[in-house]
C-alpha cells in the first residue's frame, strides 16, 4: 500500500512551534567582517537589519560571505527557516552589503 503521509502534522496544518527564544547580541558589521552563528538547535531565525546584508547557511563555521552568490536581505525585519538539509551542524553567516555599516539583531527560535 502506498504511503500517503508525506507531511508532518505541523506541515499539514501549516503551523510553527518553537521551544526556544534566544536573543543574540546586537552586532554592527563592516564590509570585511563576517558573523557566524551555530543555528543547529533552532527552526527559525528572525533578522532585523538597518542596511542590506548578504547571508548564507552551510555546515562550516568560518565561511567567507561574498556579494555575488549569496542571498541579500534589505533593511528591515525578516523571518528565515533554518535549512537542516545542509548537515548535522548548520551555521548562519552574514556581512554587510552596502556602503554603510549594518546593525543586525538576531533572534533564534
């Protein structure tokens, strides 16, 4: 018999739950500074930035973030799901991508 259960209960009813709510220290990034956070224990990241930043996820703790191949988040508040498919350890990396420094607030949940 075919397995018709393709979604978890949370996915089927389109709900999110999180037992954690960890506020990270506010960081002001410059063009050369890359910030790395281990987000393996979380499901979502809420990012509040004052300027455009480049972001990426991977399994390496010291990845270089460049302008060309990474996602750019404009100034504002963004909610991002953690892609657990990149490995058992997932890192979130970001750096500024504009002429002004970016002050970045991150909440892990």
